[in-house]
């Protein structure tokens, strides 16, 4: 086959990698020929708005082969990718939205030290043609609404906390005007009322979908988990869609452990990466505190880590990770939490093994 022949240029696969931010995004088209030759287009930058989306589609149409399938791949970066993903999906384009932890490992495998928007778009495009990806589809409307209500509740709660801190500072300051104290108290009361309204709306929303409500109710059999937290987690993860295992979910939440070791001279303390969805970390915090006292399995984990490290925060993070994976498992299996499930499972297995041994012993003549 001639390298200059038509067969060499026939596209086997092509993908536009998109590195997106709040105001703009960079795009590069990567094509993979039938003999696995990789080609790149010149990168281009667009505004993160509808006009930029239309320009991207026209540019990709000109740069690519119209007879070969074309896909667009981007990372799930907060909410900045959502409008573009919905736009492309709405006009019938193939869209891949990958979790940051999966693209991170691909980036690391290439050992590329330069990091710019253009380079990231180029590598994402390569990621699109070298790996198989599940086509992205918009979240169920109820999951999106659950996420939005949950996030708004958290944001209002954060504002209330900030105002409460102000109130505390003013309380112990000399000569503070009564008008300031009155205003601060009024704002806190307003936020309290709005937070209550959002909580009620979230519960009403969950009740509109019997299947979702039933699953959340089963998860709430786990002591410490309330409908507000569980509904928020389900909304943030789109019903845990796209996660193949608990490890991926932990990484998506930014609760994965980072190690920094090199030879024998460098051995820094391990820490939580926090490079992930902060709302998930917020939602799991208080349920984990409650469950670490009320659930024997998690209480034992907390005590074990605490006894080993003597660091309360590490013990609490371990419980958070375990609880998050436990919630994911209960959702996927559509089951309630069973206290001591693993111990009971081990006991049944031992009993069955003993029975098998007894049955294998031949009877005396």
C-alpha cells in the first residue's frame, strides 16, 4: 500500500478533542487511518457560547472526512462542558464526556510535560481515537433537578455559615451598632427559610419518580443517611451512571489518596487529592460523621484507622470513602443495607464448607 495513495488517507476513526473552560475552549481534530497512522489538525479556539458551538461544528466539518464517523470528546469539568455537550447531542453528533481521572491516566502514559489548553485538546483528541468510549447522553431531567436543588441548598448553607461567623465576630467586638446585629440576624433568618423551602422541594421532586424514590429509601436504611444527602449524591453522579466501580467514584469525588515518594529520601505524608466534585465531599461529610457512630461496620473502620494513625481526620476520611462506595453499591444492587452483611456471608460460607466436608465423607458399610 502506497503511503501517498488514497487508502492511506482513508479515515478509520476521527475525534475532536475539546479542552473547555468558563469563557472559551480549544479544539483539535485527530484522525486515525486504516493503517493506524495518526494525523492532527491545527488547533483552534472558540468562545464558550452558542455562536462558538456552531463555529466548532462548521470547522470540524471542513477539517474532517465527511464519509467517516466523527465524535467530540471532552472532560467533565464542573458545569462548563454541559452546554456544549447538550448542543452537540441535540444536533445528532456523537459526544464522549470522560471523567477527569480516566483522561489523567492517559495523559500520564504519554509522559508529556507541557500543559496548555492546545496540548490538552490534542491529547484528548488522541484519547478519543485510541480508546473505546461510551457515548454520552444527557442526564435524566430528575437527576439534573436534584443536583441543582442540592447544590443551591449547599450554597445557601455556606452563606449562612459565613453570616454566622460574622455574627460571632460582632458579638465579641466593642461598640458594634445594633443595626448591624439586627441586619445580620435578619439575613440568617431569611436563609433559614429558603434552605427549608429547598429541602421540601427536593423531597417533593424525589417523590415524583417512584423508582428513584424507592432506591433512595433503601439507601436511607443505612443509619446516618438522610434523603437530602442521598438525593444530592444521586443527582451529582447522574444516578451513578458511567462509574464501573467504587474506585472511580472515589476518584471523581476527589477523595482518592495521593502519595509522594521517591527513593529513600522523599516520603511525604499521604493526602486526599481534592481534585474532584466538591459537592460530593460536602454531601458525604455529615452522614459519615453520624454513620461512624451508629453503624458498627463503619465504627470499627474508624477505630481501626484511628488506632493505627492517631489522626482523627484520616479516620473520618476513611469512613467517608467507605460510606460513599457503600451507597454506590446499594444503589446499583437496588437493595437495603443489611447490618453485619459481610460477617453473615462469611459465616454462611464456613457453614457450607463444613457441610460439604461432612457430605464428602463416605458412610461406613
